[in-house]
C-alpha cells in the first residue's frame, strides 16, 4: 500500500487556491489529487457572471486529469483560501466518483474518509451498463 503524503497534497491544493477566479462568491477553492499512476493533479474554482455556470475546483481538476494522461484518482483534498480543508460539494462527489479508483480516500475535517462513505450507494457508470439492466430489469 502506498503511503499518502497528505500534507504535500494539501499544499498543492493551497497553491491552486491562488489561481481561483471567484469574484462573485469571494470563496476561492483549491483541490488536489493523486492518480493511480503517481501524478498529482489540481484545480481551482472558476466562476461566471451567469452564476449557475460556475466551475468548482473539482471540475478543473478532472479536466487536468484527462488532459495529462487520464487514469483514476486515489486520494483527494480541497481547501479554502486559508488553506483549511473543506468538504467537496454533493455535485463534485458525483464528479469524483466517475474517476475514482476503488477505495479512493479524501482528507476531510473529520479525518480520512473513503469516497464511498461520503457518497454512499452512488449512481455511476455501472448503473448504465446493458448487462446490469438485463440482470436486474426491475
Ligand atoms: N466550490 C468548489 O469549488 N468546490 C466545492 O466542492 C464546493 C464549492 C466553489 C463553488 C463556488 O465558486 C464557491 O466555492 C462558493 O460556493
């Protein structure tokens, strides 16, 4: 099992906060994650004058994941402007689920948690498979 350097990962997230564009909420967010092939990817929130179009930090992180080689996320942390750990919002838990490695873990205010703990019974790609629909028609 690989040891996760959470402080280093949180430092990357704190660095990403500085690149956030949050003129409407004034709540910059930075996120960082490890990938299953050992890369570190990060993201920051990017807001929009049409408020609902805001991209959370997780959105741009996932963009970087795809742009830099794809793969799966194994560890994740996001922080506010003060570098304090915050929870990913509900929508972003779903976004992370799409790209999570089995057993993906997060650093949260209440300790290290799995994604499955904070997004139980998640809907995901498997739920769309034809094979599953055939097996469980109801
Ligand atoms: N935000 C994120 O970037 N990620 C989250 O998981 C929580 C919320 C952003 C969206 C918005 O720009 C600001 O924080 C305030 O909600």
